[in-house]
């Protein structure tokens, strides 16, 4: 499902115009990004949490140049689904 599909589904379900729904979806995503950039987690009860995870420093290899490089510790965004969400997906998803 793409962002356009989400906009269409919400517009259809709410009766709102697509442009208004698109603005809301964009604002929501921007809010999540800004919160995570400020190291603030986003909790949506019954849906899940957008969090940041710390990745430790590690040594890696650049195979094409044959060099060893050090990747410094850094943070990545992650999503942790709520139990209700996980249970719904577990019981409804069919193997293709």
C-alpha cells in the first residue's frame, strides 16, 4: 500500500476531500519524523510506537576497496507494533 492508497482509503472512509486527507497524512508523517529527530518517541495506543534504536559502533569491510572501516554508533528509527495490532495481523494474514 502506498501513501496515495492510504489517502484514497481515508478519503473514502471519511468523506473528506483527497487534498485535505493528503495534507493531514503529510503533517502526521512530518510530526513523527520531527519527534524522532528530537529523540522523542511517538506512542499510538492500539497501533504501536515509533521509537529510535541505538546501534553500537562496529567494524565493517568495504569489499570493493579491501579496506576496514569503523561505523560509529548511531540511531535508527524503528516501529514497534502494539499487541492488538500484532494479533490482528497474525490471525488475518494468509501465506501467498
